[in-house]
């Protein structure tokens, strides 16, 4: 085995008596580890490596930079289908001949084993309703009733298609006509043959029969399955299997002839010119400027040069529409990689990249870990999006920043694209560390939308509100419906209502594990915690006082959807949020209906703001802008400007000018005024002054340290101890906290936060991280704090 082993190959390693893990060979040497006992490699899984040298380097860099273990990086980098699962299982012994020796419970278990083939230890425990099942297992083994085995299986299974074809002796014209005649007396068998010949004509049999016909296609012809089986048994047909791609599709590359407009072509040329001087280029193109067409032009150029391209998107929601557009151009040369795909589908893309089948991949943040061997360009679309940052579990990496590091390592280029760039990226571009290309006109001379602020204080004073919708917004929606135009209503809160409240005793439904109210979901008739996932049924009366006066307070997207149905009963309304898009094809179905014009109003959270392009949306309504602006976070202004600008950009494409109505109680707010003027640069210049004054990014690095424990006092003491140690080393100005987290209890653990603000130009970040890691180890190895959990989030967003 050692002679076949290669760096980047997977192996199975035993840990304990019954546990095995997947490992990746990083180095081959003869030096045993000084502190740890070497583990014996049970099995080599790959003759050829499935992980490249540059990936191994990247795993190490991510682990070091984001202060986690390299195993944690590999765990999220490798698709589940490439990781081995191990379970001790129990199987019925086919040689067992003495059922009279079994107890009643053992007999019932054996009957289950006959049906299920095998059971895991956990499954046996649940069936027997016993925690300790070793005695039962031991007795069954002694009676020779069962077989114990360790199941180790590779989760990846290639997609198999069963096909049917005629035996070669019937491929000639005379032979097939004679066969048709022979089957005249067995009508149903003849129908099967004729159905096959409908797909594989007689005059093409000599070269098409070898490929055969998918069994599912043949059966779709409403033929008799028993007759097909008879023909197989007679040796007239034969059945065979082939391995196929899960991404079958017509190669439409030749059909796509894309022509850039003059401004687009100029921007594309400027980006290519900038790449001669810069590794990273920021492309600031306003909403509707046609950034995707420019991306396609650049991708084609890189692919033509023989290099690979990775196109990162922040959300799965975006992949549906953009993938359809890219598929028309690049056909089956393009792979798609995101978490809504099955394990098998993701492994297929992984292996396709490794084998050179996919030169171009579109994916979400985890696609940055794919095994590219000749990467020429990484495009990070909507680079400002916080979705590129992983929060839990570790590594808490930012895909945009990892992409830049990977590109520097493999000598690739990175294009960051956004209509509303992050403050950090625009700062780097302004200071000449990144190239900067701007495109300030919409594609096809389309006009920017007309944005108006609706004063909700005045509406309330005049009593013109209807279910918290302003009279102005409802009038515009009614006009849109009459004109057969589409509307998007945006509110960044899902659910029916933020909470339930008793009008008699002021009871509010709270999660018993987290310090948050439970969100009311009408469709499911449940109260849900959006932090831990806890669910409970809606009480018919107040749990505290028994009153029936329990009301839903506040508004979520589900409530808006219901209210709009009441106001516009003739309208077709759809909702797009996390609750309506959980299934694999949910995004595609909702977007497809909306694109076809089958939906009048789309109600959604921030999903509707992200790069979607609809021809008939002429109105966007932003339900409540103030909640986004007045959020306790130093990035609140930036995120509010980005979200409002992005969702406003969905209005008015092609030949019509859109309208955007923003409901607010503060029309004079500076952020809204910048939105009105579509002035990103003005907003940036205003915001960066505040950031510098308070030493926030891009002038510093933020490291967020969260201390957790079920004991509130202990958690606070541990956080205070850590903060004091850091303050002694780094100084008071660089250490903030400890403070209670915004949500101070999650999953029954109390959370306290300590923040480090480290100046980029003064601090040795690497040395500071090393000191922090040392202090964390000192803390959690102290007997008093052994139950405390410490989570480090580098470059918190």
C-alpha cells in the first residue's frame, strides 16, 4: 500500500475499536510523530489523488488565518460523498437454525433484521428501547443468530442509467422485419418492439442500436412491462447499464451569439488592461448595467486561453437565473456546485474539475475549495454580500478573501463585482491596491428607477395607512396590476409576525433555550426560534393568564402576503424567503413563475435583492427601511444602503423606467438621501470618515471572541478573565468587552463577547493571534472553566 500512496489521496484510518475516519495524505515520510502514537492506515481509497497540492496549501492557510484546525477546514471543503462513514452493524445470520432459543423480544428484532438486511447499534437500541444493548447483542452472538460487521462505505455512487437494445443478430433489415412478423401473434410484445423502433428507426439500427434506449424512455411509451421482460428472457432484447453525468444537458454553446454594447465592451477591455497591473480588480457597475454579459465575455477569453474559471455567487437563489443564462453559452462544459445539490452531484463536479471535464464552475462559497489545476480567473459576483462569510461551524472564512489568497498562490486573477461594493474593497481600490473599473450606465440605455420616499409619520397622521401600507404604495400597486406589470415588495423579516403578545398580561412567547421571542408562522401554525430551530404549537389561550386575547404583533413576509391578498384579492402573489425555498427546486420554480409573468406580486426578504433580472418589474416597494438603518452594528448603514440600492435595482429594466417607493419615518436620513441620488461614492466618502474616526474596518481588523456556557456567571467570568489578559498585552483601546451578545442566550448557553480592534498598519496580526490562542488554551484548561466554550471569528462581519 505504501508504494501506491500519494500526497492528496484519501485513506481510511482506525480511531478506537469501532471508529474509522477519512484522512488525506499531506506528506509521505519515515519520521514518527514525537508526541502521538501513529495510526495504522487500513485502506488506501485513491490510486490517484483527489486533493491537489494547492488545495492542501489553502487548507493550511485557512486554518492558520481563521484560527481553527486544518481538519475542520477539510471537513467543510470535501463534499460528504468523499468522506467515509463508519458504523458497527448487525445482520441476520443466514445459517441460524434454532429460533426456539430466542426470547420474544429477540424474535421481534430478528424479524426486523430479515426486512431491513442490517441495523446499526443506534437503531437496535431504539427498537429495543434500551440504552445498553451490549448484553442483548452478546446473547444473540452466542446463539449464532446474528453477524456483527463494520460497514465502511464510500458515500459517492455514480449515476447509473439502465438501457435496452436489440441483440446484434436483429440489426439487419431482413432480420428485424422477420422478427416483427414473428411477433404478430403476441401483440403486446410486438408493441414493445415497435415502440423501440420508433426511437431507433430500422434504417439506423446498424449504428444506433449499440447505444440503445433508456429503459425509462421505453417504459414511458405505455408498453407492457411483462412483455418487455419476456423479450429480454427470450434473448431478443438485452439490458445493460451505463454511467452518466448528473448534469446532462444540451450543449447550446453554438446557439449563443452575445454582443456587448459599447460601454460594456469598454469596461471589459479596461478590466483586461487592469489585470496586466493588478492581481485583483474591483468592477463597480450600477444595477442593470449588464455585468453578467461582461463576465461571460471575460470567462470566454480565459477558457479560450486554456485556463479554468470559477464564478462565485453569494446565494443559491442567484444560481437559478444566472446558471440558465450561462448554460446557453457554455453548455455542459460548465459545472454547478452548491449545498442544495446531493452528495453525489457535488462529488461529480469535484471529480469533473479534477479530470478536466469542467473548465468552468459556478458555485457558492464552498466552491472555492474545488480541486482546480489551472485556475486563470475567479469572479466574485456581489462581492459585498455577507453570505460569503461562514458563521458556523469553523472555519469562519470569507470566500472573497480566500479567493484572493488562492489567486495569489496559483497566479490567477480575481474580479470583484458589485453595484454597491463593500467599504473594505472600495477602500483598497481607492488606495491602488486593487484595480478599479466603473460602469455607470444601464444596459440598452435603460433608465435608473424613480425613487421616492414615503413619509410614514405623515401617513399615520392623515390616517391613510391600510395594514401599514401607505396610500401611495397601494395606489402604485393598483396601477401596476391594471397595467399587467409586476411588483416586488421587500421586507427583511420572514415569518408571519415577530412575536405573539397577550393583551391582558403582556405575555410574549419566548424560546426556552434562547433569549429571543418566538416568531409566529401562520402556515405551519407554529412558533419558531430562528436561532436554534425550536418549534412549538401556537397556544389557543395565554399560557400565563388563560386569556384568549393573544395577538400577533409586528409584521413578517408571511403576514404581508396575507394582507396583500386581502387588499388585492384578484392578484397572484408569491413569497420568496427561507421558509418557501427549502427544497432543491423551490427557487427555480418561484423565479420561473415570476419570469413567465404568472405572478403579479413577489414578496420577499433579501433574496429578492440579489442580482435577479426580471423584464416586467416596474415597481418595488420597500416596506420598512428604518429597521435596517437603525440596527446596532457598525455596518448597519453600509448594509442598509446596499440592500435598498440592490432591491431598487430590480425595477425598470429594458424599455421602461421603474418606480421605487421607500416607506420610512425618517425621510431626511443621510443614507436614504444617498440612495435617492444613486450616489455610492458620496455614501462611501461619508461612511469611511466615520469608520476612520472610530477605528473600524477598513482601518482595522476585527476579531470577535464569543465565550459560551450554560452558567451565565461562569461565562461572564471567563470572558472577563480573557479580556483582562488581552488588555494587559494589547492595551485598553484595542479590547472591547466583555458585553452580552446581541442575543445573549442561544441553545441554553449564555454568550458574552470580547472584540479586538487591531490597526492594520501597527499590529503584528500573526503574533497577536498566537497570543490570543495561547490565552484561550490557558483559560479552557483551567479546572474552573473546563466547561466553557470559546469561539473565535476572525474578520467578523
